[in-house]
C-alpha cells in the first residue's frame, strides 16, 4: 500500500509538467469560442430540447436489455440443464423476436 | 479498519454525495450521469457483498438506462442544460416529509431484518446457483417476467410512437381541456397532415 | 528543455491546414493534399495554418475573419491568390498563376509545389517559435454582454429568457415530421464548411438532425470543374469522403492526377461496389425531376469516372431549389445530396430566390431569434402551433419575447 | 502475486498494443490509399504538435464533463483489458463475470462518447453524439448475444473459462458470424469507419469538431486504446486467447490481438457508412435476428455433440 502516495506524487508531477508546457498559452477569447459552423454564426445556444428521432427505439431497447440480463445466469447452467434450458431459450428468443417484429411493423426503427 | 472497510465507506460516500448532487445541479445531463455515478458506486458495493453478477449487472443496466434517461430529459425539459440556474426540487414540505418517512422506513427495515451472520464462502458459485434458481423453483416468476417485458415493449411502442401502421396515432383526437369540458389545450392536430414526410 | 524537444518533434508533424476555397481553386487544392506531408483539417480547431485560396466575395470576408479566430494558437494564415483586402490583417501572401486553364500543366504543377514548400516552411517557423502566432482579428467581446446581468449574473432571466453566457436559448416549434413541439436550432452553415461546396452559405433550421427549413444566403463560388474524367473523379472523391470512405476517395484523387501510384479505374469502381456505397445511399433520396435521385447520380459519376460519356440531363425545372429539396432530410442524407450535383446544377439549385430576403432587414442575428419567417411551406404549421399553446410554456415564451423588445 | 505479474503484463500489453495500434492506424490507411509511405515518426510528431496547441473552449461548455469524457473512455478501455487473461490464472482483475464487466465497459463507453459530444455546446458535436447513441445501443445488444454464445460451452461468464473451453475448438468455428458481429461492435466502440457515427466527415469531425490540441490527443489515445482492448477481447472470445503451442500465452494473445487490430483498421476503410436511420434499422431487423440464430445454433450443437 506504500504505492499509493507515489502514484499521487507522479500524478501531480505529470499534471504540473503538462501545465508547464501550456503555461504560455492564453485562454480562449470570445471570437475563439464561437462554435464551428464553417464561418457562419448560430442564433442560439446549441443546447436545446433536442429532438431525438429514435426515442421509441430506446424504450424498446430498455425492455430488451432487461430481458437479456436473465440470459447471463442461464448461459452458465445451459449445458447442465440441457433440453430444459433449450426450451427456455426458445421462449426467450421468441418473445424478443415478437417484440422486434411488432416494433418493426410499427415503424419504430425509422427516424421518427 | 481494513482496506475493505475503507473501500466500502468510500463507495458509500460517493453513492450518497452524487445522489445528493443530482438534485443540486442545473444540467439534466449532469443530473442523469450523477445518478449513474451513484448507481455505479452501489453496484460496486454489491460486488463487495459477494454478489458479483448482480453488482456488475447493476452497473451495466444503469449505464444504458441513465443514458436513455439523459436523452429523454434533454428532449422534454425546458432549459435542459441549465444555462439559467433553476430549482430542481419542488413541493418542499411534501418532499421533506416523504424523505424523512422513507429514511425511517428503510432504516427500520435494516435494523429489524436478520442478516446472515456467516460470511459467504468466496468460492460459492453464485452465478451458477442463480441460473439453477431461474430454471428451477423460480421458473414461473422468470417466465412471467419475460411476458411482462414483452407487454412493456408493446406498451411503450404504442404510447410513444406517433406514426404507426394505421396512420397517425392522434388522428381525429381532441386534446383535453384545462378544466372539465373546457377548450382544448395544447397543440391541435390538424386534419390530413398536409405535408408529412414519409421516410 | 522539454519544450524544445517537443518543438523539434512537432516540426516533423504533417502540416495541418484548414482551407477556405475561393473561386476556381477547388480542384487544384484537392490535388495539393495528395501529398502525405499535408493533412486537410476538417475543422479550424485541428489546424495550424489557415489557407485562403482564390478570389473571395466581399461578404465572405467577415466569415474568414471568424474562421481565423476560431483556430487555436499557434496559427498562421497564407493567402494564395486571394483578394481579401485588409480583412485578414498582414497575413502571408503567395501569388502564383490564378487559373489553371490559363497556363501550362507543368507550370501549374510547379506552382503547386511552391505552395507546398511555402506551407511547410511556415509550419517549421511556427513550430520552432521563430514566427509568432497571429492575434485575433475580431474584438474579444461576446455576442451579447452577459457578465453580471440578471439574478444569477450569467445574463439569463427566468427559465429560458435573457442571453445566458452571451446567447439566447433555442425556442419551441412544431416538428416537420412528427409534430412534436421541441426546440429549433437556426444557424448559418458555411460558407467554408468542408463538406459543403465552397462558398455556399445556408441558413438552416434544424430539429434534432432533421432539416426543417433552408434558405440560401450565398450561392457556391463558381469552380472550373468541367465534365471530364478528372473532374468527375474529384466529385466522386468528395462523395466517397462523405460516405466514410476516405481511402477510396484518396485513390480517386490520385487517379484524377494520373500519377504512377494511381490504381486502375476498374479496380477503384470494384472497390466502391464492394464497399456497399450504393446501399448506403437510400433510394429516392434528393430526387430532382429529370436529374434522378442521389443514387443514380452517384452511379452515373462512377461510370463517368470509368470513361463512359456523361448522361445528358434535361434542363432543370424552375421550381427545383435547395430550399425545397433539403427540408425533411436528415443531416447525413442532406450532405450526400449536396455533394451529388455537378457545379453547374448546384449553382442553379442554390440561386438566391428573389423576394425571400425581405425579413433580413432589421433582423439582428445576435439578439433573440424567435419568429423567423422563412417563407417556406412550413410556416403555416408552426404558427398554428404557437397560437394553440396556452400552457406555462406559452407564458414563458411571451415573457422572453417581452424581455427583448 | 499472480495478479501483480498480470498487472505488469497488462502495462506491457497496453504499451506494445498502443504503439502498434498507433502505427497501424497511421500507416495502413495511407498505404491503402496509395500515398507515399509515411514514416513511423509521424504519430509521435503529431502528438507533440497537439500537445503544444492551445486548448480551446466554446461558449459556456460543460467543462467538467468535457474533460472527463476522454478520461472515462481511456479508463474503460483499460478496465476492459484488465479482465482478459494473459495465461492460465494470469489476470489483473480475476472476475467470474468477465463478459458482464466487458459489457458494462461497452455501455459506459456510450456514455463517454455522448458526454464528449454534448459538452461542447456546439451543433456538429451534438448531432454526432446523438446519432452515435442510436447506433451504439443496439450494436451493444449484438455483442451481448455473441458473448453469451461464447459463454455457453464454457459454462461460465469468466474469460479464463471461456479460453479454456476453446482448447478443443475455437469459438470462431462454433459461431463464425458471431466473430463478424463482434468486429462490428469493435468498429462501433472504437469509432471507426462504417460505424463511426460520432466523428464522421459529414459532420466535420463530429464530436471532435470543436476541440483542439491536447483534448484531440487525449481522445485519439483513448480511441486507440479501446481499439487494442476490443481486439484483445475478440481474440480471447473467438481465437482462443492465450492458447497456442511453443510460445508463451502472452505472446500468442499479442499476436492474435495484432491480427484482429489490422483487420479492424482495414475493414474500417473499406465499407461505406449508411445513414444512421438505415443502419439502426439494419441492426435491429437483420443483425439481431442473425445473432439469435447464431446462439440457437451453438445451443443445438452443444446439446447434440457437447
């Protein structure tokens, strides 16, 4: 555990080195801070109520992901349980496939 | 006090502090990711409690969930980046009472639960046991959860997407009024949707 | 000590150049970057040298000054046959032959080499510290003063009002596609955005990454590109870059020069085919009557690059214009469409429409932007949206309106 | 003790891998494009240039998240590599749930990239960040299925067991399509080629369009380290990791990682990038069902001949 102070020391030294290299630099001026638009200017801040076009996909994704979390422990006992686990997997993949097919039919995977 | 205790205390401190900062920051993105940090700390504590799968899975799940939450927070909240400072907490009196009650309830739960006294043997195959449990005694719960999640998927699709197989979801609908039988409030879906872009 | 070692190493780095391409200089500049010693930076933030090549319009000067100031220190500017008056201060000047067609090909090559040498020398001087970095050209002032203003001292008021940190916040409007009332982002994109045709300045309003409305503020600068094989190869190269195939794009550029290292064209078009470039361009994207869609234009370009004679397009219909082609497209699609036209067609599509300019007078870009009347086909929608809103959102909206009047 | 040796090996692996990745990334595309061969000094010289360049900020950025994003990205790459065994029992963080740890690294990578694009408060980085999330989320599902397929024969979620289970036959034989799907994920989380939706040319550099100097360098380092990590994970899950005759396991893993890395860098240059909406649809409706079939095939194979 004596390593910890050394790590800190090295970290601080390297930060100082980097700062030293940049000591001469000035911080960004107002014209430097303008976001890059190829020379043009924006009317407003870019932070906004951003319209994500895939919002319904993310909801499907969350449910999908939760379902998948069951699959990890299942994978461990698959060989041991054999046919039983196979049926289980069949049911799982069937449920997930129904979800995908339904969502696809409803146009969830398009940019809304 | 060993290293384990120190680690536990540090992680608990991170979990609590970042949990508090969630309500003290102005930016929705920061709030989401602070909550994520809090969950990561909790996940690591669970790993320390000899439940590696549950702990790491918590980190995994919360990472994507907080990501999605950040997306939605930015999408639907005014001033999402907190460029103008704001109060994230509302209904102060009610929240204080609710907070105190929840704290008391959880503390009581901790104090009155009998926890196992024998430490778990580190060589216990916990993930394996969890798998056996899922395929054995808890099979029904597991299956029900699967179907419930399918229902969740379908429900979320129905509720969230406007364009579907049968046209616009809000076609012919009338927004509710602010008072009973009042004038419709909010956006009026126009008839026909003249120049909707199909893609 | 450490600094000088770093400087020595930095001197060996490939020269990162951000270019603003003026009239007739595009094809020549793209050839300039065939050399591995130079990197064409996508953004001024990644560059050390600002290269301004060719004649610029009077109106472009302010944008050039802004681009100059966006570069990090150390930085230096080189004007190559550029006429920008005093706009760029006392920048380095290189004068060579103006138009390639005027002179012998070998002479153009020699002139290019001279520019390369000049760029490299400038970078050496800059890296070693012999040449000092250029100062800002614009005043160090935020677009709106904000410090110490408002209840929190950041220039804002309430939830959405004021100009926090110098700029107002985006305001709400209905979306073109699904009608959700979220925020609009309006900005002038260009005139020297690397994936845009040089000189094209579009005022675009976005929701998410979908373009809601487009107004052409300045048309692209005319280029000397003809309809021959090298010109087609260069156009193809630009489209390949946008498709995420810079390696194939580079090969096309080398083939355009026809040097010893260039690959046979059949091999190139086979690689393009296997890369799935056609699949990556959605069918029907950016269709213009008589000009096919982006996919057919791309296929035509590939065949022209292979030596087939170009397809003859009928004349454009009068109604075809960027302001009606681009709205409704996603950003990546719009970039494909913009790069799929030849210069002549694009300048017709990007002509300034008479009468669309009315609202520019008295419209101050740096203060609040709310009802921006674009004269597009979607205004009807938007205003209806505003009228119907009686919730707290609407109140806030008007509150901010008042704050600015 | 073993862990200490493994930690030293991890450092060695990281430095060798990173140097190799920087060289391959710097030279292979230029070579493929037919340019004159650049020197090996170029990446170092470029790094020196970036270190001496001014760091620019935009108007009202989220400075903290902006700074943390590359740090988090790099840390995730290193943690992902730390659960990989360099030999029997030679692993820095021995975890019986290695593939879940790697999965969390993937998930948090999405957060890191989003943070980087969001913090600039500028339009092009913002668009890059958002569209990256749309692709990376479903791409992560692919990798989960594929890795579960690799865990089935091993009867464990740990990478050491997964390697040991490949003594008879490598997983690439069991699920060849799985390897391809995982390589796609590799392209997505190291932001390359057809899956580079965060920093593409049509956004003038996307999330990096408004960063300069040392920040660009930090981001490049993190990307390359993640490239090394994801190559090592691929080599471990599909090509038998440290298994191999004669040479020590560490060297075998390094060789296999190098192979995957070259394939990834090469593949990143030869496939066109679809518009994000189309790619999202392709992943959900074509690649995910393919990964289902792959998993079923592995399951059936194990039941019949396992």
